[in-house]
C-alpha cells in the first residue's frame, strides 16, 4: 500500500468521524434551535412566546406565530389580498427572480411576504398586517404594496384601526422602481386612514430596515417596539464608513431608537396584547378613557395614556 492510498483511506475515516454539517433545511425542520446558552427546544421557546427565558431575546416570528401571540391561537381571519403579475421586468441575476419567488412561496406557504388578517383585541375589531422574514427577507414589492393597500381599505370600510407589525430589509431590488413606488403608495394609504380618524399603530420588530423604515414603519400615530429589535435605515457599517466616527453602543437597537424619539414605547412580547388593547381603547374613546385612566394610580396606565395623548 503506497502512501497515497493510505492518505485516501485515512481521509475516508476522518469523514465518517466528523459528522456532516446540518443543512439549512435540516436546521429549520429540527426540534431544536439555539440561543445564548446553546441549544434550546423550539417547544420550550414557543411556550415562552418565542422569547429566550435566559437572555430575553425576542426571536423572530412568522405572521401566524405573531397573530397567535396577539390575538390567540387561530383567533383571526386571514384576508386574501390581490397578487399582481410576477416579475414584469423579467429580472435575472444569479438566479431568475421567478425562481426566487417560487422558493420563497414553498418555504413560507405564502403568496407574498405580507399577511393581512382581521381580528379583535380587547373587544375592538382590528385589521392587522405582519411580514414573514423567510419570504425574501420580508422585502417589499408590488404584491406587498397591494396587501398594504387592501388592509388600509378594509380598515376604512369597516372603521377598524390598523396595526402593522413591521419587519424586513427594505424594498426588493429585483423589481427596481416597482418596489420603490410602494413607499409613496403605502404613505398615501396611511393618509387615507388618518383622514378617516382611524388609529394607525406600528409595532417595530427585528429587523426593520431600509425603505420600510423610510415609509410606513415611521408614519404611525404610535410606534411600539419589541426589546432589542434592529431598527435602521442604512446599515451601521455603512454609516460608520460615511461619518468616520465610532457609533454609540446599542446604535440602531429599540432602546437607542426610543431615546432618539422614533419609538414611543418598548413593550415585552408577553405584554403586547394587553398594551395594544389599552392604547386602542384610549385612542378610540379618547376623552372618557383618558379621564378614567388618569384616575388610576398605576404607572403603566399613566405611561400608556401619555403615549396616546
Ligand atoms: Zn438566550
């Protein structure tokens, strides 16, 4: 046996000993995920609303998980939103855009990255939107613009407040100007809500960035945020490279953004349902609720009343 054969056999043995790295799909289908203390059972995380019991990291939620947390398991109706023709620009980069859409749809079971539902919170009827980060980073294109407009229209027709749970990297570059034009379209839809005196509440979750931050995510009557969420326009490294200065600690995290005035209140996931319900009660029956809440001594109620005022 010459040394080459020996080396090859040794290589085979090593391969058997070192376990193959799990694929992304295997990780997604596993019962386990990881956080600060290493592996954690997804079931345990789910029982704690997908918040790590050790470090309080608020893990990302898909729209169904988000609505289960906000409204109760399956206690909402998913509304079918219009889907425009795919890929009118016939875009092709390292992969055709139509193929990317196919993969995203298979992965998430959604037609576009936004889901619109109607439900109730604190006995108040509400229309709500949430995005799925697994659908091309929850980026925005014509279909998402249509979903947003549909939700706004539905809210106006039924005199509902609109809640938007934001996440996503921004506008979807594969659709160029068609994506960018969703920024003024969503802004116009929000203006219509405001003309109708309907509350528009934004809940910023990790991560909210780019054109999403530059449009509908920053136009709320009230901006709530989950703890530790990345809320940004450009990335920190780009900014640091431009201003050539050390950025402050926690830059672009909810807590920092709250200090700079872009977030009204940071709310733990377990408290979202109750606080959004209270805020809506205050906004919809403003005077009577504010008076009764002012009489309450709890710091929490005073804070919520201040936010809604
Ligand atoms: Zn953790």
